[in-house]
C-alpha cells in the first residue's frame, strides 16, 4: 500500500487475483520514511479482473510498472471500459513535490466509451453547462489527449493540466433547469432527439477549463458555446 497508494486515485475500487514476485529496494535517511518513494527501485506487473472509477467500469487489465530511483514509468496499455477502450502510458517523479503523473506522448485515451450519470456528475459537468444537474444521461464519448499532468495528491488538484479534444455522439439526457433555459433562449424547446458535441479542443490549467468554441447540435440545429471558462469549483 505504501508504494501503490500515491498513484491510485481516490474512489478507485479493484477486484481480482494476481500472483507475482516483487523485489524492491529503497535508500533513504534513517527515520525519514516519507522519502521511501523518492529512493525506490522496482519492477512489477500490476493487474486486476475489474475496476470501477467515477462511472467507468474497467475489464481485465495488466500493466507493467517500473520505478528507478523514484522515477515511475507506466508502460503503454489498453483495456476495455464501458463497451469502449481506454489507453494510457505515463511517468511520475517521486523526488518532486508534489509528484505529478504525466503522459509520455499524445494518446487516444478514450475511444467509444459509453457515458452515464456518474461520469456526467464527476467529469462531464466540467466540460459543458448542458451537463449541469442532468440525469438519465447516455451517449458515446471520445477523447484524444495531447498532454496530461495530474498531481498525485488531492490537495494539489489545481496543478492539474490537460490539453485534448473531446467529442460526444448519440447523447441523450433529461434536461436540467439550466439546459432548459439555454434551449428556450435559443428557441429550441426541450428536444426528444439526440445531441452531438462536435470535436472541441480544450485546455485545463490553474483550476479552469477553457475552450474557444464548442458546437452542440440539438437534432439538426447547432448551439455554440464560445470563449468558455469553467472552474473546478463548478462555476461557468
């Protein structure tokens, strides 16, 4: 748990059985156990049969992990999530404060993953105001990640940086009051049809997510959100 806890997200649940031998060494000043990770070296194959995290249900997954003198490297891997695919590779330097998990290269991180209410409440609410208080949400999301930096401590969450492009097709949801107002002002009414969010490049930095233009089609009618600034405190 000492080794794994810093880079396992809070709220992640894992199930399954694995058998492996893990050898590790660490050199750190006497009594300063908080520096164990900074001097750690090991190789391991981590895996699980299934996992759940903020509305994403992962299938069987095995990951090669290497730590050399506190530098963590997660080898590229792909697994099934919500009838789609999740891909990742990254690294983190435990000598840095705070330690940051970073992608090694641009990656199609999410491909054709089904969304649900929990994903909407925990993630998509930070992408567009149409998701505020929405329920009965379904659709298919894709996300190409150019750059990702995630602090391994929740206290440093505002140091997270993400640059990528998101799109959602076959989107259906029960309109919230906010969405109802937006549609009413746009003269659209409450639709009984699919929404489509066109590919939108965004930047998350310093606790705020920004994009220049997001086109949301309500059936055949477009609504554009421009110069958006969305805070991790759920401000729009």
